[in-house]
């Protein structure tokens, strides 16, 4: 390349800027200001082409005028995290723009002149003070991604439903109370996030969103599961947590492609047996509801890897839970369980098991067959003894048995050589003045402490001094 055609230094682009602007560009870590240049001018006779500019985190109060020098070639513009209050009309002369990113500014409106950006594909206006979209947003027919979360947007104009190429729409944490009746026209949508709004219903036209894979309706005001959801057969992820749902109808079972279902923090009292129809389900979250029992059909969810039913009113777990051979995480804490089904021993893939704050007085011997469990928490129960089979859980690294009624540990405890953290505090045991154990921690500052502890800890326990954490105090 000849000397005259050497790519310009960065000051070619920013030489008119103030020194503060130069400094902010140097500090930009998300992206560096990029100039894409055509080949040597001496061969093609063309000027430099600047297609991407990044002014993120520059404390700008207005859009730099220098941008308009590249209005014919600029394709991507990043103005993230500044203090810009208005968008100048000249910005919308940049008709080659394909991506406009302006999150975390002080914008109060989106000008109608945005209709000029006919080639725009991605628009990010999240974390501003924008109250509405102009109806002529419909002229941006190429838009495929719109991120407008964290804005006080109360409604969408009818023109918005003419963005027929839209594939991803993020409108979380806004003030939406309803969606346009013809919202289903956006039939190419694959991701729709509407978390933290005031939605109570969904338009019937939603069933036309046949390509929708992710739908987030968490933290809204739904009291019933929208009936139209059962018709979105390609749905893979569904969030309905933190609403006011009281029951889950059998129609949920028609979502056979569903992999993730979050129904936590509702008022659900019953779970229909047809839940078994969600045969692809991998994660089922039912925490913080009012469930008194789980249907036996839950055992038919053969692909389930995570099941959370903590903070309910369960008095038992169905025997069919043992059929969940791929289950890796089970949380049934904060219920009213008095026993665990022996079939729990069939959960050979289980790695994390929590049953805190129940009324368990004993563990089934079959628990020892859960040999892949690494974390087990049984805090605040009524356990008086542990089965010898617990020694078969040789991969245990964290074990919480605090606040029970344990008097001793089985000798098979000596087989738990990987155990790194053990809680035994607040157990109901007999203590003598000479009964104590020294536990050495391997924290940042190693030190040795003496604790009052359970009446009998089997010896020898050569691994005891390898604990990262050992808590045995306050055994009464």
C-alpha cells in the first residue's frame, strides 16, 4: 500500500472532537471505535468508508455532530450509557444504519423521523424514559430486534404490529396493560419478553405466533393461564412466575416441545395430571405456591433434570418420582413432609438434594443409592438418626444436618472421604465435659477451633482435618 493511501490514524475521525471525547474513546472497553476501510484508493479511487462508530460511556449530553459526516456509510452506531436527552433530526439522515444502540440515556421520546431509517434491523432504546413508540415505526419494515425494556411505555401503537420481520422483542419492566388485538401479525417472533408489566390477558391472535420459542410473562397480573398458549406448539421456554395463578389446566400438556417452565411464586393449589404431556420438559419450577400434592403423572417427565417444589404445602412426594432417572436437582424444602419415598433411591443422576424445614424423622435406607449427590441439605427437620447407607454417598462434599435431633453419626460416615463442609449445629445430644472435636479450617486464614459436638463421632476419621468448613457448635 502506498504512503498516500495508508489507513488514517484515529485522529482522522476524531480530530474535531474535544480532548474529553478523545479520552472517552480511549476508555471505551465494550467496543473500540471501528473504521472499516475499502482497499487502497490508488487502485479504486474511493474515499474511506466508516461503517461502525462507538461512543458508549462517554458522558455525552448530545449526539456528536461529527457522526453526520458519515451518514451515507454508517451502519452501526453505539451511544450506550450517556446522558443524551434528544435525538437530532440529522441522525435520521443516516439511512444506511442497520443497528442503532442507545440504552441507558435520558431520552423521553422517540422522534417520528425514525421512519426514515428504512434499513434498520436492530434498535436498542432500553433504560430510558420513552413513553411510546410513534405509529410510523411501521416504516422500519426491516426491524428484526427491538429492545425497549425499562421504559414507561403504556401501550403499543397499531403500527407496531406491521413490523412483520420482527423476531425478537424485549419489553420488560414497562407499564403495558394490554397488547394490540392484532399482535399475532408478528408471526416471525421467536423471542417475546414482557416481564414486569401489568398484563392480565393476552390477545387471541397470539396463537399465530407459530415460531415463538421463548415467552416471558413473569411478574404480571395473570390469574389464569392464557388459553391461547396451548396453541403455540413450538414454545420451548415459558416464564409465568410471580403472577396470581391458582391452577394449571390440563391444556398445558399440549406444549410438547416445552423444555423450561417457571410457575414459581403464584397461588397454585393443584397441578393437572396432563402436565405429563410436556414430554420434553427439563426444568420445572413450582417454588412458593400452595401445592398440597404432586400428581403421579409427574413421573412421566422422563427428561426432567431440575424439579423445585420448595415452599409449598406438600405432605408427601409421589412414589413415581423415582422414575425421573435424569433428575439432577431436587428441592422440596419448606414443606410438611414427614417421610421420603423409598423410590428416591432410583434417582441415580441426582447431584443436589435439599429438604430443609420439613418434619422428616428418618431417611429411607435407599437414599444411599443416590451415589452422585455432592450437596445435600436436611436442615431443620426431626432426624434422630441417619441410616448406615449414607456412607454409600461417597461423592458428598457438602452436608447440612443442623437443627435436628441427632445423637450420633453412623460409623459408615468414615467412607465420605470427599466431604468438605459439614453442619451439625443445633442438634439434641448429650454432652460431657471431655467430649469435643477439633476442626481445622482451610479457609484463607487457617485456624483451629474447638466445638461442642454430637455425643459420638466415629473414629478414626482421617479426613476430618481436611474440612473446608465444619460447624458443630450449640448442640444442646
